[in-house]
């Protein structure tokens, strides 16, 4: 007589099976793109699922120099570094004030930041174009940095507000008793304690800004703007051009170069991301 499996055992098996399938769906395309970047065009077309006969790092060099991926990569690094720094500084300060201080209109300010997360970027493209143009920042990297930071602030403030509320108030009170002012309390005590949350939101913000395509297309216009394109624009132009020339190995090399910072960042900080999300959900 067979004993039917208990529900307590079936559910973990199903959940682990679903997670394993999801891991394969997300991992296999990445591995395929990386392997294709080391193949020849003939190998990609005739044997797309096979291994390369020998690694061809010259594909990466060709994409970096001839397709100007190196220039676009540098532009993206400058824009994302500036926008991420601005977003984290302003977002952390705003979130800390909303979480720890009581003042008239605090709830309205918090709701305004939360409502900004529901505002689609497509609705603001036309007025945003004219605002950036009137400021003289159209087609410039500083203009793109400011816009990226503005669109990243609502999520940053929303996430970090909940995280700062989970930090123990007794530590802040003890620091103030010892003579620590508001400025030193934030930068010397509370900000280091919020490191898991800061790393988590920084990863998500980095993903949003690194993969952004719509905003650069609208704002990076004007004379000589092509030299200031970011990586998403450069890869799109490369894909369009390679559709006629057939340099698929160079295209896959460019895609892999674009993916590397994201993958390396997550591998380096995945534990902080998990602990930050878990701590943020405690509130």
C-alpha cells in the first residue's frame, strides 16, 4: 500500500521545481550570449547552440573599438555614477527625515514621493524635452544625470523610508545624549547602520539607470550628441547596422560587455541585497 505524499512535502518540491525552472530560463540566455560572443559569424548561424571551436577575444576588441562600444561604455559609466551618487545622497537624506522626524505635511511629502513611482516616464517626455532644452542641457551628460536622479528618487525614498523605520531608535537617542548633532548622527551613526538597505536600493537603481533607453533617445539630441550616447543607444545603433553587415559576433560581444557590470555588481553584493530586502520587509 502506497502512502500518499503529505502536503507539507509537496509544496516545497513544487516551489523548488518552479525556482529551478525560472533559474534555467534566466541563466541559459545569458550563457548563450556570452558563448556566442566568442564564436565566428558562421558558427553562430550554423551551430547556434554549440561551443566555439576556439575562443575569439578579437570579437570583443572589434566591438570595443570599431563599434565605439568603449566610448558608449564610458559615457554610461559617467552618467550612472553621477546619477547614482546624487540619488543615494538626496534619497537617503529625504528618507531619513521622513522616517525619523515629525513635521507638518510629512505625510503629504511622503505620498508625493510614493505617487512619483506611479507616474509613467512616457507622459513627461515632451515637457521634459523642453525643460532640459531651455536649461541648455539638451544633449549633455549633466542633463542626463539630473533627469536620471529625478526619476530614481521616488523609489529610493519609498524603500529607504521603510528601512530607516526599522533601525533601533535607542542608538540614535544614545548618540544624541553623547552630544552628537543631527548632521553627525545621520552620517556617522544612522547611515552606516542602513548599509544593507542602501546597497539593495543602489543595485535596483543602478539597473534602472544602466538599462535606460527612452530618456537618452529623447534627451541626447543636437550637434555632436552621438559622441555622448550611452550604452543602450550604442547597442541599438550597432544592432541596426549589423543587420546589414552581418557582424553578429561583434553584436554579441557588445551585449556581453553591457551585461558584465550588472552581473558583477550582483555577484559582489547579492548577500547585502537579500539582507536589505528582508530587513525592509520587517516594517
